């Protein structure tokens, strides 16, 4: 039997060891992670590390999250095939591509113009035409296309931004890390019910801070979760 190409082997190892081997059990999420070519979303020279379970730099002081975290957040958001999803923190576009495999439409907001442009070009080239990349302050969401069935935030905020709660549809889920910069944060899932977003703690994580009007200012302040 012919040997599996190295990238295919690395992808299979990611699925078996870092996802199924932990607590990722949603079949649709696993299928999405298997379909998206992560090597297309990392910086040139880092392709060999694309399926390793750790973050990688993507420029502008940002990183592409480790595969496990992308899968964990997608699973926690419980995304259906007809859902409309908002992502805050596009980065290189990798998580947006995974979400696009799960949802009918994805809006994703990135505050760094160079990353937003690069992600948009990459997603179009890969055929993800139902993803819309926006350059702006993700801490206030993207109200023009609300409501959303799920919101996923790839940066830590001091609390759930009110704008994101308001942009959730009834029963919608927001998955977001809550806590201070350079500290252990709480990955939380908020579910909107009767106009109120109720939190569940999904465990400890470490993300870059969510900078913006309803996130952290450029000069960070400490907070406990």
C-alpha cells in the first residue's frame, strides 16, 4: 500500500490524536476540520507545522489558533446547516472556513486591514463564497447582518460585549473567552433566552485580548473571571 502524503498523514493525526482523542465528538465538526486545508492559512514556511496542535504566527501580532481550540469552539456553538454565524477575529481566515463548512452564511470581522484583505482573498480562492469578511471593530459585532444563530470570538474580552448579546437570535449561542490579557481565561458559552445571555464555563484558555469599543482598550487592565 502506498504511503499517505505527509500533509494527509498530519491531518489524520490531528483528527485522531488532537480532536477525537480528546473531547471533540461532533461528526459535522470533525468532517469540517478534515476538509479545510489548514496549510493554506499559515504563513509561508510554516506549512509543515500546519496540523500541529499549537498556535502559529500570522502577522500583525496575531496567531492562528490551535486546531483543538477551533474545533472546541465550533462544537460548543452547536452550528446547524441553516445557521447564520458571526465570527470576531478573522485572522488568516482558517476558522471562518471551518465555520463555512458548517453554516449557511458566515460574517467575520477583523480589525487589522492587512489580515482582513488576505483572509478575504484566501477564502475566495478556496471557494468559500458564502463567507463575508469585514474590516472593523468586532467587539461591536456586525449589526447590519444580525441576528446570528451563533457568534464565535477569537479574542478574550472582559465580559460578553452587549452588542454581541443583542445580535444573537433567540436561542443563539456566543462562544467567547472571558478574562485578562496574558492570563488564564474562561472559555464561555452564552445562550440568549428572553433577551438575556446566560453563561456556561467551558474551561480555561489563553487568547489575545479583544481590542475595541466593547472589549479592552489598547492599554490592558486586569480582570478576574
